[in-house]
C-alpha cells in the first residue's frame, strides 16, 4: 500500500506519497494562507486523481496538523521527530540538522546523545520573521537574498524577536544604510537567533544538514550559517519535505480512501468554540451614524485646491511612512500626502516637492518644519527650517481640533504614542518601547499573510458577529492565538475584528498601562493612520466607553502639527523659507557610504549621507566625535566618571611569581570591582579583569547561554568568562551572592536571582571552565565579621592555606576601597549637582543597576543625555541622601532600594531634576520596581520616564523620548518660573537643547 | 496601614484563597474550619480570569501572579461574593524572588479598584503581619503542614493508580472520599496526632492498593518546575489531563519537600553567611518535625512496593549537591534540580520542567542546569515548557508530544535490548 505523509506547517502545506519501497512518487508544496482545511481537501483530491482507486496509509505532522489529526482520527507524528526519521533514512551520516520553517526553528543533534531543540514561545529568526523583514524593506524574500549577496558590511541587529529586529532595521533604513548590507544583516540576525536560542551551550559541528523553506530558497542564509558556525552545511534534495517524508515513512495505518477523507474534511465543522468579544457594529445603520458623527469632528478646516498667500510645509518622516502637507495661515490643508517610506524617505520628499514646484511655480513657502524618526536627515537634505519633536508636533495638531484636548493617542505604523495634557502642557508621555505589537504594521502584515489588503481586511471585521478575543500581548504570541482561533473555526472577519480590538487593548493596557480606561481623559483626540481604520476606532470607543475625536486627517497629523508649528514660529510670513527651491532640487543628489568610526572603543558603524556633494549627514553615531564639532562642551556625566574610577582597577598588572586571578567585569562586579581587586591584590594575587563589554565579546560567549530570555547583562557574562579563559588565568573568581550590602534602605538586602546565582549557570554551561579553577562559592559582604572566616574556608580549598589574619587584613583594605569608591561617586555627584544649580542645567538621574553604566548595555544613553545638555547623575550618588521611607512594595533588593531612594530624592527636588529609569529587557524585578518608581515620582508631580534596553541600539526612539521629556520639563519649568518669576535671562531649556543637538552637518 | 482582619470578621467573613495545590487546598480548608475560619478555595478558570489579572497587575509580572491573584480579583468582581464579607489570603516564602511581592501587588490592585477595605492576610516565612482577628499559631501551622502531608500522599497514590485502574475513576473517587473523611475528622479535632496520622496513611495506601489494576507499559513522566504552574491545572493548561490522554504515568513531587527545602535553607544561610544561631536552630527543629512526617509517609508506603515512594529528603539534598550548590535558595532553588535528579533515578526519565515565561530563578535552576543534568544522566529527556498568558496551548502540547515521541523510541529500544 502507498503511504502518504502530510506536513501542515504554520504557513505551508507539504505532502509526499511513497510507494511500498519508500520510493518518492509525488511531492507538493503550497502556502495555505491559513485556509488549512479546504486546501488540504483540495490537495487530497489531486492526489486521489493521480492515483485513482488506491487507498493509502496516512500520517499527519506539523504544528497545525495536531488539530486536524485529532478531528479525523489520523495518526499524528510530531514534526521534529518526523524529521529525525527522514534524516535517518536519507542522510544517516548527519550530525546536526538545522531546520527553519514558517514560524518554527529547530536544531536536532543526532550524534553523541540525541537532543532536539525547537523554539518555544518566540518566533524570532524564522521564515515569518524573514517575510516580515522583507516586507519592511519592500522586497520579496528572494530579492532579499540577491541583495544580501552584494553586501559589504554587517550591522548588528537584535536577533531575539522580529519586533526588536524591526526597530533596529527601521532606523538603519531611515539613516540611509545600504539595503544590501541590511539584507545581509537580517540573515546574520537569523543565524544568531538560532544559535543563541537553540544551541543552548551545545556546539554545532560536524555534518550539518539544512532543511525547510527559508534555508532551501535562500542560499545567502545558508552561507551566513556556514560563515558563523565555521562549517560547510549541506542542503539536500527534498529539503522542503523532510517532515512530510518522515510522516510518510511512519505511516502504517489501514488504508484511507483519499476522496472520502477529502469530503470529510470539507464537511467538518469545528467543535471547539473560540473565545469571542462584543461585536463592533450590529448593522449598517449603526455604522452610518458612527461615520456621520465622526465627520463632524473636522468641520472648520477645509482642504484647499491651490496655494493662497504664505504657505507652511510640514513633514513627518515616521518609522514606516512619510507624511507631507502644506497649510495656509488659517490652517486650511493643501496637498496632504501619505506614503510608505519604502525604506528611503529622501526621494519621496524630493518627488513631492518637485511636483509641487512644477504645478505651482509661484508658491510662497514661508516656513517649514520636519518631525519624526527621519527628522535629521530630511532637515539636512532639504534645508528645512525647524526640526521638532514628534510629541510637540502631535499636540500642536490636536489642539487645532480640540483646544481643550487632554489626551492624545496616536497609533502609527510601528509606534504607539500617548500624551496626557494638563494645564496646556504635555504632562506625561507613553511610548511603546521595544514592542510594536498591535500597531498598524502588524495589522498590515497580518492582512497580507491572509491574502488581503489592509482596507478590505479591516472592512471585513466591521460586522463580524463574534470577534476573536486575542487579548493584549506580543505579536508573536498573537500569531499563535490567531492560528488557534482559526482552528476553532473563526472566519476572516472575526479575526480582523479581533485584531482591531487587540490593537486597542495593547495600547491601553500594555503601553499606557491604565487600570481603568475611563480615567484617561475627557477630551480625547485619536490620530495616526491606524485610526483611519473604522474598526480600530470603534473598538477604542467601545473599550473606553466614550466617544473620541478623530480628525479627518488623522493619518497626517504629525505633518499638520509641523506645518502649524512652522507657522507659529515663523518670524515674518513674507520671508522665504530656507527650503531647497526648484533650482536646487534639480541638482539634488544623495549618496550614502558606510564606514566604521575609529574615534573611540565603541567603533560605531556609521553611514555618511552626502547631498549634492556639499551637505553631509552622519548617522549611527553615539557621540559627537565623528561630527568633528569645533569645540567639545564640558559635560558632567557621572556615569562616565564611575567608569573612569573603575578603570583604575583594571590595570591587569603582571608581577612574576604571583598567581593570577580573573574577575569578570559584568553584573555586580561593576559595583564590587574596587572591593575584590583590593582584596586579591592585598593577598598577593595578580588581578586580571576581563575587558570592556562589546558586541564581539558577547558573541564569543553566545553559544553557551542556556536561557535566551534572561537579561542582556547576564548574557554578557558568558563573554567575560570566555575572555578570561582566553587569557589563561590561573583561577576565575565569580562568587554567588544571595545577599548584597545592607544599606538599611529596605526590609531585606537581597540580590536579584540572576545576579545572585548566575555563577551557577556559568559553571553548568561553560565546559571550557574545566581548564582552569572556577571559584563560585557562596559569600556575602553584608556580614563584615563573618566574611574573612568564610573567605578563608573558600580560599583554603583552592590555594595553599594562609592565616586568618592575612585575610582579615585584606578584607579591611577591601572594605575601605569599596567605601572610598562609593564616597567618591557621591562626592562627585554632589559637586555636579551644585554645578547644575549654578549653571541652571537640567539634571537627569539615570537610575538603574550598577552594571547599567556598561556602555554596551546602556548604548550610550548617558552620552546622549549630555549631548542634550543635561547633567547626568547615577542612582547610587543620591540614594544615600534619603533615609528609609515606606514604599508600597516589599523593598528587599539592595539595588532596587537605591532606585526607590533615588526616586524619592528626585521627587523632593525642583522641576529641573528628573529621573530616567533604565530597564533591561527580561528583568522580572522591574515589573515591580517600575510601577513603584513611577508612583513615587508621580505623587510629587514628576514625570516618570522608563527606557527599555536590550541588545538593540535603536537610539532614534530613545532620543525622541528623551527630547520629549525635556520639552515637558521645559514647559513645567516655565510654568513654575512664571509663578515665581525667577530664572530671568536664562535661555529656555528647549533652546539650550536644540542648540546642543549636533547640527548634523559638517 | 493595610486593612486589619478583625475578630468580628472571623464570624462574618469568608477568606478567599486561590487553588494553588488542587488536593491540598481542600484539606487546608478543613484546618481553617477547625480553627473557626471559613476558607473558600477559588476555582475560577479561563480567559476572563487571566484578563482580570492582566488588567490589574503589571503585564510583565509572573504568570502565577496573574493566575492566582487574578482568581482573587475576579472573585471580587464577578458578583459571587459580597465584597464587604470577604478577605483574601496569600502564602509566601519571602525569599529573594519577586514572588515575595504578591501580597503587595494584591493590595495595590485592591487600592486601584477602590476595594482597599478588603483585608489581605499574608502567611509568610519572612515575618508575620499582625491581625487582631487572625492568629497563625504554631499549632495551626503544624496542623496545616500535616494536612499538606495527607495531600501529598493522596496525590502520590492517585497519580500511580489512575493510569492503571481497570475501572476508570476509582482513584479519583477515593481521593474525594478521603478529602471528605479527613475534613470530617479535622472537624472533630481528630486525624492530626501522630498515631491517627499513621493509621490514616496506612489505610489510605491500603485502599489505593486494593483498586483493581492492570499492567500496562506507560511512558513515565516526571513533572518539576515552578511551584504554581507545576501543580495548578489552571496554570499549566491541564497538563496532567493531557499527559493522561497521551498514555503517560506522571509523578509530581510533594509539597512537603518544598517546606523542607525552606527549612533547610536556614541552616545553609548560617553556614555561608554566619548570623543568628537561633534561626538555624529553628530550622533544625522544623526540619526534624518535617522528617517525622516524611517517615510516617514512607512507613505507610513500605509494605506496598508497587508504589514508588518519594526519596527521603536527605537523599534529595545529596542529589542536589551533584548538580548545583545548595546556596541557591530563591524560588524553587536547588530543590528543583534535586527533584529532577531523583525522578530520573527513580525511572521517570522524561522530565517536564514547567515554568512561567521569564521566571528569574528558573533561568538558573531550570534551563540553567539542564546541561549538567544531561551530562550526569545521558538518557534523561528533559523539556522545559514555558507558561504565559500568551503562550498557546498548541505549542506547549506540540513540545510535549516531541518529548513523548522520543520517550517512546527510547522505550522501544529498551525493550528490544532486553529481548
């Protein structure tokens, strides 16, 4: 009897027919666009027609096949297991299989102990991810491959999650990086994701087999794997069909008549009901009324057909779109334009202007302003008068429609932005950081995956009877939820409506984190392209239980705000804007060139944009150095100061005859280096400290990381240990520490579980440690008297015995060094604070953990703050100025107690002193600390700003956020100044800031 | 100040408790009743409970918090209870994991809901709060622990009988019968002395032994992991039921082990960090008493070798030492690798490590030590499974199916070599 193997994957359907001797008779491969059942039935009929009258034994595999197998009592075989069967049959000499599918990634280790790995809850680095990235770059995956083959350099792209990678790629695109390089970087990101996520400390070597769609169709992806793993992998014939083949090999049931089976499948109505939520509209009439009431919102502002008098141009270069428009002195709109930025906004803006000059040669543009991610490049390219923060642009626009607006929600392609407005000033800002779930591009990608354009797709949802309840979660998770709902019989309309609802829920509960939607505000303006989608708008109104205002021009509100801003800030409406005129535009040329900055250890990958051979704009820089500004301003940066203090302990002296002990410079060593260095130095050791963190250092240890969801600072530890191993130190000292120093600020003085016990993970997962002595015993510094006794126990078990007195002496010196270090930090912090008060400079307490001063971890946010004109302090420099106070959480971690104390300190200061909290992605404790820090600050009327950091280095979003913070602080300062009448003659904060932003021109 | 639980409330209020350990909670209810407190174990499940949790707690907080606190908040919202006639209760270890904050998160949620008049009782190792109407006496604590031991025994017996019973449902019925019987005994202040415990445990084992069983060759699965998702069917998407449907016999180590682990840590703290001798002595006494209970359990099981008995705790310590340092005491700490090693040695070589997505201690003691365990036990088939409000059940079950496919192959090979 012939055997049929069916592989129902997350995006494709594959089928194989074998004869009795396992000869392959038939194979087929098709995308199923989530119409799994009808497609399967059709496929079965095709096969039945090919082999008329034959019954076959059937077996089903694949992530989406489980439900089908259950429903039709077909034998199910787990897909990884199926792959294994097929490999044993077809390529038995294989050591490791790497298989990438639509939404899954797998590694099978076949020799020396079989191990199977598959991606868990994260779909980063899979076919879906590559598709997503290709659509972001506006090409097909195959084109991506062609592009990648011509790459010159590789950018670092966060590889954990598609969402993160996206926020890395977007700025690169906006900054004008070469598409070839980005394409290749995407493939390297996939490789890194696969290795860090799945290898989990096991080496990938020997005969490698590449399977699955992406690895079959994209040779560049294969060579990226080869390159990173230093192997020559092999992609066999039938590489798409291994799962289906495995299923077919395993099929040993009685015969099925395929025609009958196909009919059964077509007739099937799913039994499980999916969870639904309230429908959006019950009938056309309700919808019509809804449309009518929203059209009212925009009356008073007309769209004009020809320019009248002085015109003002507004440009908004967002993450995925470009918006442009002009307005007259009354705010009437002319030529609104909205387009996807096709990864390069420059030609789009140029085209718009060319057309404008062509149609209206006499147009008088009095002023123009640009906002958004691409602000700097566009400002430089076209000589735009003003560059403004997005938040200001949106508020300016919203005010036009509702002067008393108190809440603005903008959902764009990739960002969600919310502003709360109090007393005419932006009071609070919420931006989605590292997560773009529920944004416009998500809806779009989903529509495309199901084979619709976005307009049709969202209309389908308007009258769906039972929208799928998808909750408010990560995009990747939403993918599987949708799949589950489809399995349970949800139609496209219900999914469309469900996605619209989830967009809203994400914004409300994940970004704004509001407990009760009713408290948002009374006069809400919603905008952004996503809100032009009536389904989303309706879902939002339903969720908050009140009507909101959606301007007719919701999609171009950023540009409108910029135009209005230009109008308000234009000194003389008769003058002409500095914008390139028709003549200049004709000669416009744009070239890009990538290079690596050698100004400092960061080695930033820079992109040089040249416009018409004259104007140059550099992107990708962390500091001002490559811009070669005439004179560097003096900065007051305590983070840098702390690093310079610690550098003194990194001399790595090598006195002959002494044993060398290695200290890894990560996690709590950032605080304790002075202590341990002095301790071991006094005891007569050479102390070798691992080098400063870098991407390269991280990659060196990447393959030994067992848990890919742990925070980046912990992951870096693997690289530091590896660096010490490479130095051949005699021993590595990395103790476990349940407890931290007790500073009497909290109820307990624990370390977080990761800081406390990471040495255990290192010990268990880094095999190379066998070549040295790894000391990871438990110790604590809080018990000063017990410390030497415990240390003696530990050291005596590794080294020749020494008297307790010697250790006590070293301990005294070590405690003294630690105290001196902390005292120095605090003294200098106090000095900076005095200077700031004298010079009226804004102060930011950059609060996180001690290891957040690592430039590889904070991505130079401290430097950015300095560039923006602020004095930067650290949390530990002010935490001692507050005595213990009650908090509404259990205050049990030393580092976090400092955080609360720092927040309390800031809360008691004037409006120019603010706090920015750094949160490492994956830090579970910060789910608790961030809420508490926020409430301490907000109780005092301060703004809470949180910046999530990970491997990513998307400074664009962070910059917008910080600039917005400064502009709010500015407003507040003004307000309090107007009340008290002080700070006369001081330049305004916003001016100081814009003056300090590198003009981005050389 | 948090709302007090007053003396009057003892009469008027029902204490609401999430179902952390399914069988055990019913027995604890009996103990509370014995001391005059009315305790309701909440069984709310489903998406609306999760959504309630997500709404009032931080989105990134641990999944167990979202489930268990979600149940309590949901209970206050769904209209089943008069909010002026209920109190909430939470059990905590007070360690360095963020779970120590549950009580605070719950109070904050209540405040945000305008329900801060609802008293929240905290039962924690890290120092007790004082309530005028609720006193956790050492005696009540001891009684509670004894009830947990009964729970452990019932769980152990049920799990080892159910897959093999000739008429399905008998083991479950027996569990129900015993819960009823023990609750009745507790009402009359019986069943909790050493002697009566011995008697009850012996009878229990005997009755389970008498359930007619057939011999089957099943895949043996050990479940370890974070304490909530390990036990709670709400937390782990009905893991046990799924395993049963796939033809597995599964073993979940008992709750007593977790308590013993907490007690043992007091001794280790003293050894590593010095400090208060009294605490260490307290830990020793508690360990001693727990050991007595453990011995009673083992003694009752001894005559029936058909039942795989849990290893004595002292052995667990030794096994843990081979994998990890016993200084790791946050979350499940060193207990988790210890239990895993013990299950593997006992023949439960297929291990599901159930953990909440992004659980900090589990980075260390879950995924962090799998490599060490594999080196030590090359035949072990260990799969970490993540649970999260967004994680789809299909994904989880697919992974488990993979584990089972490998297990079946291993079993077949094993039988072949034996033949």
